[in-house]
């Protein structure tokens, strides 16, 4: 038995992170004989002194709280001893280290005294250490973003430190372990400071100097010598400033490097008064280069532009080895797609230059610009005659989170869709959840974050990432009396204007993100920490309610970018904004009441459950007809009635939704809000096939249409590239916008059936309830919950449905099988099945012949809609049935319904027994999963 994946506050060996209340520890058990944990004991030591002892705990939990008194700048060892129910024992240890906590600073804020050092100055100090160093930590706060170096060698591997937040509220302190980089004797510590989000041009208004106008740092180097003595080197007036090789470095515009500059001259620094924001230990996860990509292709466009194609829309930068062109100046523009003629397309970046400019001093070097980042698949290089591929490496950087979920299927388009959403998360989880990573926006839009967080929580361990976002959200909310701005940090955007107000579905990030993250992490302390923000948001909504229990006032983004929008220049969709807003009122009231119940706040739980019920009743009165029809005729209105639970007749609503999709030629027309829950609403209410059919379409509009058009990330708009190849509305058209990737949550929950349970969060028990479809031959999905790895695999074969389930140590799977008979084969043995099976740790195979056919043989009794979507079957009908071939084209404008036989009979085409037999024979080789939905 082994203890693995031990985390403190959902991070591995965190150093210098803010401790809010108490840290929590979590871990997983593998290679055990036993099924579950009998007991655990957690002890925490400061050196050899025991500071916390949990005692022997017999009740297993997803996380354990470490209630130790903590001191600043101290490393704590956490020892864990687990005993299994088979009496195996395992021991392990991990550590965490506190940052400066509330300790006062000896250092002062410093900045260059004059202008001559440019916009990206270096601030440094030469100092001598007389003795051997045992341990050293560098603590840095910065107005801007910085890289640190010791003796000319970069410190650590983090990029974009100290990251992005509302600097007027708080400034993050980054802790670096610099022990191996210090030497006895002379050392040079330097910090290169760029504008970053602090002073650089950023935000919707394109403003600069939002939080200040001076690049500045505060730093302390704490050194413990081998002989036990200590010293502190702090920023003060004795430091120097000098020019760097960076001429400029901005988030939107990129980096200009000039190695011909003389940078040696040292000039004085000046002391600045403390910055407005409180210096606080960090919450931002490290942004690191997590993957590297080779160049996929080198191309010359029809206009003669020389480009690198990375084969993947990615976020980060290029690492460039200049050896083969050391004497050349060059410049690069990063961009996402080629235009319809195959030339460089920069227009959708709007004002963002996304450039890298390099002036050489003739020397060869490996260069990369960690003071900015780019969203790109292509790089247009000017100044070089040829592009040797090996000189360029794509560095993919994002907040360091482990991937916890994976899905592969028998369908390559679907696999690519999964990857596209995953790449969307990689590209847009650079310190904060952004809408897009390339144009002059890159903001922490709350609506986008809210709809995607269910998917994000399956794909990666996001608890620490969202903790930082929620910390920022709480600051914004405090200033706005519970309201949540449209993006976070708000960059003081229109605090008195439009952005001071909140939009439904956007502001609901305040309730949806904490609740979803709790469900996945099982960490109640997280929920308790965010509960005030959840409640404040709900109370804000309640104040917008004029007493009728509807949210029918104010501006809302509605069903943003829905295709049923009547006015493309105001893309809010057709679904009434009061319906969307009230649905979220109901949803947030429900989530807050659930959270209150989990936390034991009984009065709040009851109060908010009652509020939710009042909103539901008011919505039913306003938005549902007496016969149970959703009065608003849109797909999204029906989706919300099902998902937010205000339909009075859910079966009817689900049938109406399926019918609306069929009437729209089998296509969706939903926007940011409806799309997120569209397939879930269908599958959860008896229309699983409709969900699959929608997902598997490869024609416009739909998820796989984008894949068919070569997308390697999720697009902002369904028509970011139109069927004729032309590009979508240039004023707002990103090719890396994860919102519609929210469908991946359906892939995990419904297609694979991996469902977290509210009563057993953190994966202590999961419902395993796959909903396969004849549209797919097989699927294999895994999700590593805090409790351990759950896996579900299914395959459709002639002899029935085959499943394989894996349940981790300490976990339980509540197996709910689709269309199962009363007896199934479990690990090869016949066992009775009556609606649910409880399984503990282990790997199980299940097989049975389902009550409904999943392995479809096509013929006259097949669904007409499916046959008519299949090119080979349609062709056969045309060739073999003259009466069919003679039908006028307009009869096909009505979507086909019923069986093929009945449908054709309705059109006056009879199928004889002979034809039916021939048809069955001719179509025997056609597999349902090969029936492409392409018109
Ligand atoms: C962003 C979105 C965002 C929206 C709100 C856009 O500019 O890119 O994704 O949610 O505005 O309306």
C-alpha cells in the first residue's frame, strides 16, 4: 500500500502561499490489498517540534484540516500514517512552507530614479556573503511583472510573476527558494521589471497605468548560513537601476528585445511610498511552461509571408535558438488563423500587436520572452530568408495544474473536440480564467468562467486556481455591495458605469464556481470560505427583485452569441433576458441553500430553499403556460426550464426541446448560456439520442463542424469560420474561447457517466451511469477525483454492451446501467440487476444484451432522419427506387420523422418486401457510428 498525490491546499509542496484559516491535506492510496481506510493520523512538525496531532481518525474524509499555529517563513513537515481495512500500514511525509504572513517588511519599494532606464528596467544589488549558505529565500512584491536572476542565471521557472490581480486591493508576494544559486563570496541579484498588467495597456477601454505609472519592486533575501546565523538583504536606496535589453514588454503588444543596447551603466534608485494594495502571500499558482511543441509546418503564403505553423492553437511563446541566423534582426507576429486566401490574418487581434522583435548583437543565443504571452497557432517571421524548424520551439505556459480527466473514443472528431476544450483550458487558465488569450481583451470574464467551470473541474485539479479567482471576486464584491463585475479583476473598469452592475449568468460565477469546485474537491473549508461571497451575490439579486420574485430589471448579456439573435450587432439571443436572469436567480438561490445545508447553517438553508421555491413559482406563473409549455419559444428557454428546474411538465419540455432541434434541421441555435446545459438537459430527461445526434453533427452549426473546419481549440462563435470558408465578425472573433467547450462536462457526466454526488463530494462515492449511443462504437473516460481514479469504458458490439469500471481505494461506485435486463454478467458471472449496483474498490467488467438495440442494422424500420442523413443510404435509395429519385426537392425541406417505411409512404414511395430485403442486405455493412451528420 502506498500513499500518493499528497497535497496541501490542493497543491504539491506549496511554498509561500497564503494560508486562509487553516491548510488542508489530501492524499490518495494505491497498491493496497484492502478496500478502504480504517484510520489515519496526521502529525505536523516544525523541525522536530510537534505542532499538530490529529490523533487517530477513523472517519475517512476527502481533506483533513491542519489546525496548527503557524509562523512566518517556516517549513512544516506533514507526516501521514494510514491503516487500511486489511491492516496494511503506509507512512509518508510532505511539507509546506509559510510565506511572510503578517510579518513586517524590512525592505522598501524601489524604482529607477530617472527615466533613462526605459520601460523595462533592471533593479539590482551586488553583495557579498562571507559564509556558506544553508538555506535562502527571496520574497518579492512587484508593481509590474518581473523575472529575477542571481549571477545572471534566472531564478526558478515561473513566468509572469507576481501575476494579475487588483493591485489596489492586494499585491502578491512570491517566494523563491534560491539556496542553490547563492555562493559564498560575491553575488549579483537583479530583477527585470516590465509593465505587465499593472501599468501596461490593458482592459476593455485600452487604458494604461491603471494601478500606477512606475515599475517598482520590493524584495527581501533571507539567508541562513550553515553556522546557524542569518542575514537579510532588502531593497533600499543602495540598490542600482540599469537598462535591460527589453525595449518594451506588454501583455497585448508583446516584446521588443535589443541586444545592441548598452545596459551596463548603473543609475540610482528612489524609494517609493508603500503601494496601495496590501502585500499578501501569493495565491496565484505558478505559471510554467507545461508542454513544448515542435514546429508542425513551415509555409509561405500566397502573399509571400514566411510562417511557422505550430499545428495547434496554443498560448505561450516561441523559444528561439538564433545560432543559424545570429547576425539577423527579425520580427514575429503571432496569429491564430490564415485568411480564406491562405494569407496572414491579424484583424481579429484588434489592437493587440502580439509581436516579438529581435535586434541582434551578432551573438547566437536561445531567447524567449517570459514577460508577455501570445495566443497563436501561426507565427509570421520577417527578416529571415528561411525558417529552420529546429530553431523554434513552442512553449505552452499556463497555471500549473495537473490534468485529472481524460476521454478517448472510437470517433476521431470527438477526440479532437475533447482536446480542443482541453487546449482551451490550457490557453485560458494563465493565472485567471480568461475569455480569450490573444486579442486586446484577455479578461477574467465571469460568464465564460462560470459556464466552463464544470468541465474545467473534470479536466484539471482547479481548486487552488479558482481560490485565487474567488479571492479577487470577493474584493470586487465588497466594493459593490455584493454585485459582481463582468470580469475579474475589473481593472476599475466603469466602476460607476455599466460594469458596476452585474449580469445574470456572469455574476453567478460567485455561486457556481465555489459550489462546483466543492463538489469535485470535497473540501468544505473551501465552501465555508466562499460562502459569504455566494450569499452576498444572492442578496444582491434579491435587491434587484421588485418583490415579484423575478429578476426582470437591468442589463444582461442574455444568451450571449446565440444564433437565434434577432440583431447581430446586439448578440443577446432571443430568449427573454428576464427569463435567463430569473433562471439564474433560482439556480443561485438553490446553490446557496445547498451550501448552507452542507455547512450546517440551518436557518440560511431553509430561508434560501424557500426563496428558490418562491422564484420557481413566480417563474412558472410568468414563463410557463397552464398546459406546461415554456412560453418562450427558444431552445435555450427550454434548456433552462429543465436544467434550472422550473418546468411544470419536464417530460413535455424535454420533448418540446427535442422537437425544436429537429425543426431546426437537427441543429442547435443556443448561445453561451443554453449551450452549456443543452445536452445535459436532453440526456437527463429521456432524450439521450437527441443529445448524441446534436453532438455528432459535422455540419454547421455544431461542435464537430468546428473540428471539421480544422479547429484545434474551441471558437468564440459557431460561425467563427463560415461554411463558405469566410471568417466571422472581425470585431469579436476569437479562435480560442472555451465557453462552448462546456459540452465536455456532458461527455464526462452523461456519455461516460462519471457523476460526482452532492452527498459524497470529492469522489468518495460517484454515480457511474454511462449513457451510450449507437452513434459511437466505444468510449473510455477517466477522472482522478481527490479520492482516486474512477474509470468508465464502454463498447457496443453485436453481443451487447460491454463495460469496464474502475473504482479507487476508499471509493464507491453506484452503478446505474442503461437499458439493462434483470440479469447481467459481472466479471463474467451472472448476477441479478435491479436498477443499481453498489461496487467498492476494484476493476469490474459488465456485459449484457440491452433491452433496446444499440447495435443497429439499417433497413426499412430504421429512423428516417438517420437514413436521410447518410450519404450512402440516400444514394442507394436514389439509385434503386425511381419513385424516390423523382421526388421534388422541396419535400425534403420538412425534417423526416418516424420510420423510413412510414416516412416514404407519406411521400408516396412504397417499400416492397423485396426492396426491404435488398435494402437490409445492401446496408448491412453500415455502422450507426459511421452515419455522418453532414448535409
Ligand atoms: C468576451 C466574452 C464575454 C462577453 C460578454 C466578450 O467580449 O470575449 O466572452 O463573456 O464579451 O459579453
